[in-house]
C-alpha cells in the first residue's frame, strides 16, 4: 500500500458496544486523520491528531497516536446503528503536502 | 458553503473510449486532489494541484491519464484510451491547505467494459 493499513478490515458489533479500529503507517508524519465514508458518498473528516499529540477526543470518538510504533487507534464509544460506515486513517508526511489513505475498516453496528 | 461536486456520478464506457471526469472544489480552496479506489482496496493518491499548478503527480498511473486545472478553479481528469483496470471510484477533494482537512466529493464510479 502507499502508506499503511487499517485493522481489522471488517468489524461487526452490537449497538451500545465500543468499536476500536487500528491504523499503522510507514513514514514520519506531520499529522494523522480519521475519515468516515457512508456507502456511495464521499469521505467526511472526523478528527485530526498532530504528531506531537498522544490522545484526542471529540464527542464519542477517541483517537490515540503512538509515533514510536507508527500506529493509531480510533475508539467509538457507545456505538449506534448510524455509525455503520467505512473508516479510514490518513497521514500527511513530514514536510509533505499529500494525504495518504489506507484501505479502511468496514464497521457494521447491529441494532 | 457548497461542497465539492463531481460529475458524472457514474460512467460506463467501453475499453478504448475516452472519459472526462470533472471536479468543482469548494470556492477558495487552492488545494485540489484526485484519488482512486479500486475494488475496495486503499484509496490511492493520484495527484495534487495548488491553484493551477501540479504540486505532485506521482500517483498518476500512466500517460493515459491527464489532469488539468485551468484557472485554478475546477479540475478535469481525462482517461484516454480507457482500459479495464481503470475501473473504480474516482474521488476529488479540496482543502484550504496547512492542517485543514480534506473535503471530498461523492466520487465518480467509472466502469470500463
């Protein structure tokens, strides 16, 4: 891949449970972002974490970043059926301008 | 504000034909990107414009692909002649630059038969 990979590729959980998705990347980064995509639509930006940050929260979302392991995780707490979508991590390399995406994690939340 | 719009939403063409995809970014966004997703795989970077200039076109597959952004507003991506492996969803995104997030269009689903 161009940069990294999300893990797992697919995740199925019950409504109310927490969902955790992981992302690994290969190079030094300026920041890491998470996006969501509903079927047939474009990606929507969720949250950005800079390389000097370790954790960030936004509503029911919690993102962590470990630059020593070149990995990040996205936690969605108290999931809802409406959270069903594909989730992508994306990185901007140090000194770079382009944003590189992985293959995404497909999340299915059962009502 | 109006979002990023892409046209057409779907295109089905035969191998060897030409297709032109269009992207209208958010007004005022100097940065415009093209990406492609094939068969549920990674969203692959194609190229990046800053205004009318190509900042990075390292992801363009080959010389059958031509992207333009005349006047630094809308952009077109032409595939000529199209091959079967060009099928996929082509996304356009724009941003204000810096750490600003990308704003995506809904994509153009291209099917080459």
